[in-house]
C-alpha cells in the first residue's frame, strides 16, 4: 500500500461483495446483510459514490467479472466464500466462549458493525492502515457508532500489535479471542506472517483461534495464482499492492511450530480452496 493512500484492494474487495449480491445463487453463500451494509459503508465513507455502487449492483457488472474470471478461475465467487468462512469462525468462536474479536487489515469489512449489536458482551476490534481506517471511521460515524466496536488506525509495520492493543483500555490480553486475518497474509514480507502470529499469541488468552486465508506456493516458489501467475503478480506489483508471501498447505504444521498456535484442519471449512485462496484456522 502506498503511504497516505487508502487501499485500492480494500475498495475492490468491498465492491466485489456488492456485485456478488447480484449474482444468482450467492445470496445463499454470503452472510445476511453483508451486501447492503457494505454498499452503505462505501458511500458513507466516500470511498465510492452512489452511482459506482449502483453500477456494481447490476447484472451487467456481474457479467464483466465473469468475463475476466479466466485470469483466476473462481476468484470472483471466492471472496464471498471467504467472508462466509470468517464469519462462521467468529460465531463458532463466540459460542465457544470468546469475548473479543480482532479483525486485522479490516478494510471496508462490516463484520464488526453487523455482529456487535447481536453480541453485546463481546468487544470487536479492527485495525487497519490509517489511510484506509480514517475513511472507514468516517463511514461508521454516519451509519451509527457501536459501543463495543473499536476502530484502530495503525500501521502494523511501524508499531507492534501488542503495543497498539495495550494502548486501548478495552483490550484484555487474557481473554479468549477470535482473530481474523482475511486476505492479509499474502501482502506481508516473508518474515512478517510468522511474527504476526507470535504477536497474536502474546495478546490473546487460552482457547483463542485465528481464521485466515492464504495463497499456496507454486512449483517455481512464487505465490500460485493459477495458469496466469506471471501476469497476475505483475499486475499486483504495478498496482502497488504485490503478493509477497505464500505457503503450501502441507507446510502449515511446521510454520506454526513454536508460535503458540496449532493448525486446526478439523474445523469446518478449512479443507476448502476457493479460487486461488486456501482457508485456514489455528487454535491455542
């Protein structure tokens, strides 16, 4: 992400969710209310105008997305499946006793805003780069604040996660927590994902879980974006938000060793791959 500029990828993902709402069959996949609240947030924040959102909700734009699906087959619908997966993990974690939810690199995600009134005894935290977080906060102000939703504008490349959370009096580092790292890890430098999981271990209590998505590593050692990997990686690089990290699913156990987390492939949904992304959960 370029300094001082809100994430273009976060905006694209949010618009993709809005467009998925117009695709037949996806209403059964997408979490209830996510399309409407995402559209409202984009307009309220000023990230997208009303005309842009209206166009994104049209069947014509669905056809455009489908026409370009050859580049990364299945990736259009994959964003809807990963939203559903992360929300399911949050709900299951809360049912299992979690009293905190932390969304890393939240972008224009509406999970916290939608679920905080339903789970009033749970504190929802979101962290994102200040440029994106400021726009999001502007939108949330217009949509209505939630007393148990905490929006944190911080650059985690410049400040440690533990320091950021410790500065918030509502954060409890001993509490059972659900951490969400959706569409985030692939943008981090090689050593950063391991360090991030270690920091999450330091600020969460026993029984916590992390729901995450990741890109597999291809035979050439690069993130595997399918048949057109070279083109996809080049486009991401020139756009200023390149994919930097990937891992093979069979390497996850070794990756988590000594981090305080354990790969949990037995949890629902973790065996799935949608588009070019894998879904995963780690527990402690």
